[in-house]
C-alpha cells in the first residue's frame, strides 16, 4: 500500500488524488490482507463488484425502512432480508462465494414469505418476486468469478 506522500506525489492534481484515494479505499491494490477486499482487474471482476455494490445499495434501505415498519408493528422480513442482502454484498466485495450464497438464501426465503403474504395472486406477487429474481440471476452469474477469486486468495495464503 502506498504512503500518503507517495500518493500525493503520484497524483499531481486534486482530481487524480481523489481518484486514487477512491480506488485505494474502495478497491485496495491487488488483495488487501487487512480488509480482505480485492481490486478488480478483468471485466468479470468489475461486474461482480457492481453486483455486490448493488446488493449493498438495495439492502440498506430495506434495513432502515424495515426497522421503521417493524416499529409500527409490521413484518420483520424486511429487516432480516436487508441484513442478509447487505452482508451478502459485503462478502462478495471480499471475494467470497458465501456472499452470493447468502443472497440466494434470502431470495429463496422470499418466495414463501411472498406466498404467505399475498397468496397466489400473480399481480401482487410480481413486485415482491420479480426484482429479487432478476438480481438472483446476476448473483448466480458472479459465482464462477468469486470461486476464481477465492482460489487466488487461498494460493496467496499458502505462499505467505
């Protein structure tokens, strides 16, 4: 990891400095052993990061608004699903297949919840299941990339 002085010298302008700081914070160089995050190099790794960030961005409002709903006497589903989705996104950013599997578990448990809540009314099921199912397809597509990243991380541990 670069020191702050090296980063400032290398950047040469405030815009480049901010760009390098963002890259270093969000995607540390190669594999940051402290944070466990990986730096995407290939398009498939960038796509995996994008899906992981999407999960976090969609999961946080579920946790926040789900808490408000639960305090009003509503379902705890939104809090639990939101926590699982955010955790899945974080694990995926760390290059772990467990993150994808956690999202898929949350998606799988969404089906019985939706059927319990609205029955077999297709129009009422559509908003509860379509979005999560489309995201589940994206998450499934990230599994081979995450497996590859885990193999790389295991190889680095064996070398170190």
